C-alpha cells in the first residue's frame, strides 16, 4: 500500500499539526517536527511539548514538538524518526496535488537506479529557482538550484551514507539559506545517484520569506561567502564573483558589485575558520 511506502517529513514552526495536515493536503504517513518558538516555547506547560500520533484519513502522522529552532535540526530529527521505504522532505507552506503519492512512488518504481529524485513544486512568483523539463541525472554543475521540498529519496540509501542537513545554514541557524544545496552536495560526494524529473507534485503558498530581507542586507552576501566555502573550497571566491557578476543588476544594485564581493570574501574567510 502507498501509505506503507512513502512518508513525508515536514519541518514546521508554531503550527497546529491537525490544521497543517489539512492545509497541505497530505495523503500519506508523515513525520511532522513542530518547532515551538517565542511564546510557544512554554508549550510543555500546556502538555504539547511531547511526541504523539495524529491519525487522519487512513494515515498516521508522528508529531514531534520541540522548543528549539533551526531548519537543519528539524529535518534531521524528522529523518531520524522516519521508517518508510521512501521519504519526502516538505515545508509547512507547500500544498500537495491530489494523487501526488502515486506519482512519487511510480517514478521511483520506474527508475530503480535512482537514490534521490527532485520533483517539480511550483514556487510562488519571484522565488522560482528551478523547473525541470526533462528526466536527467543531476551533477556537480546543476545541483545547487533545488529546495528541500523538491527532494524525495530512498530512505535506507540516505541513512547508510550518513548524509544529514547542516546546522549552520537555513532558518533559525547562524547563516542564511543554502542548507539544501549543501545537503545535495554531500549526497553527491557520498556517491548517491540524484536525478531530476518533470513530474509536478504541488505548489508553494504565498507568504513572506523568514530569512530574506532584501539585497541591502550585508549579511546576505557575507553568509553566501560562508556557504561557498563549504560548497567550493579553494574555488569559493572565484565562483562567488561569477555568481555576483551574473546577478549584478539585481543583487548588487544597492550596494555595488565590489562591495558585495568584499562581503562575500569576508564570509569565505570566516567559513575557513569554522
């Protein structure tokens, strides 16, 4: 049965799990890590800071409530508590299409050579980073465009490699986004076979980014430098300049190309010390 094969791993912050399940149109078993931040950190006094099973439709969701923050920590907790053959990473602002479970399972069955599949999930306007138009292997040249909610994997293959999400990057972490690229980087390095597929399974709801404050924010460029150290090593500054030059009209309009590059290089040097 589908519900015995696919399990979705959801990172959420201050959500009502039962309401979230309905909003996301979930149709398979799930692990939901609900991080309780701010006033919700006192949720243990309300009897909510615990693990429990939420039944819905014909499925079960393991709800893990924690008074902590960090999307990498959340995803790792969900992965360590997963139990199904196939796993799918999800965020609390994704709405899945009817029939998405059958699509995911069918694509893995069709391609037994695949360890990780990157599906299409339509991002809200202005936040698009990718859209797959073919089935093809993902390599070192094109792995960096994919968000976590595109990623589905054979759980045991992933667990055997020891690949996990970094605790340094992403929402609630010391440095801004990039945890998804680093995860796929480490998966490639571990020898996992990663493929993209044009199959679409859902869409992102409109909302404001929890980390991006615009390109006037110097921290964006510094943090990008830290990330590039981990992704590219000795080539970090070269790839960093290429990235900024390519996007200079959008990203560097406020601060200037060379100032942005200096900030990125400072981040690279900081990353070398970590």
